[in-house]
């Protein structure tokens, strides 16, 4: 069961809608997994609150509070201490990379907010996100959004990421720029599709950490067939690869998550415009 407690008059925050969508999807997906065996209730709430009503207190001011709670299995103390660590996961192999909450934490902190969690084994988990209320949205002069200045195209882009919500996000905003997107949440399936359709792609965007076949291994396999094909490798955190190492392997560009629409759209255009064999 899904319960919504959304305050219609809730004020705005200053944030990228794509990032907020990613935060909500990550939290709701985790809640779903926590209740997958026995079912339960997923509750999403949104309302305004003041710093003095929050404990422990936040810096003075008003906040928008997003709460995602479930009645699932909950987490023990050891798990709670590591929940925001990149690549830490309690899910079975192939069901997650452990990057969802790490990315969520990074987005919230980057917006000047905080994320807090309360969990009890056997009873469920509640995530509370606090983002500063942006009261002067209409009164402040707004800088022009860069989206209009970023040229799109109709090139064919192969997108690979084992996090299905991220695949949907990439499909959504790449299509917004006119690109034709083929996407996979299974890297081995993506590799098989490319083997059968090597000439049907102008650019590859792939995640790094994926089960069975990593983004790096997928890139190597693709470049073995089409050395000139531009590839953008994405990662939330990696000690295995960085931008310099990626370029040494023939990968055209390296992009650190969390994904920001305009930044990635600009990079996609630059890489495509650079032509075969030229790094960006």
C-alpha cells in the first residue's frame, strides 16, 4: 500500500528536478525492497517545517521536509552505520550496486540540506530529508537556464546502467534533446545487442559498477569492435578508475555521479562533435 501525505501549499526549493526525482526514486525503491517479502505500507510525506521543530536542530530558517517511510524489515545498528557508504548494500548480487543512498546523500548535501534516518529491525525505516525553503523564488532575478544553449541532435545513444531508475532518467532527458536512445539495465544484454548491431550506435554511456560485466569490461568489448566509437563512463565512486585512466583505455570521457542534466547534455554534445578518436 502507498500512502501520500502531500501538502498542496508546500513552498519551493531551489534544486534540479532531475536530482529530486532521483532522490525520491532511490528512497522509494529501497522501501519497496525492504517490504518485498512480507508487504507493508510505503508512506511519502511533504510539508514545511521550521528549524526549531527539528531535532537535532538545523541552521535557523524554514525547510521543506520530505519523509519516506516503510514498514519493512528495518536495519540493525551495524547496517545503519554504513548505509551511506558507496557500494555498501544488503541486497542480493545483481539487485543493486550500493550507490543509491550514497548518491542521494550527495545530492541532498549539495543542495544545502540534510538527510536523516531512523530504523528499527522488524518494524521499518524512515528517511527524512530537509531542504531549505526558497521563499524569494519570484522576487530574485533568475539567471537564464543553460538548457536552451545546449544543442541537441538525433544521434543514436546506447545507455547502460543496472539501476533502472537512472536508466529511465537518462532516457527522459536525452530524448528531450532529440537523441534516439536504446537502453539496458543488464550489461551482458547490452553487450549482446551491440554485437548484433555494432553500426547502430553513435555514442555509448555506461555505468562503471555493474554485476556480471562492469562498465570498463563492456567498454573494452565495444572498443575491440569499433575503436573509434565514443564512450562516456559514469561512476558514483571508484578507486579502480578515474578520468585519466579511462582516457588511457580509449574511453572518451569520464563522468562522476550524481547525474546533472545540463552538465551531461553538454558533455554528450562535446563528445559527439569532437568526432572519432578525439578525447574531451
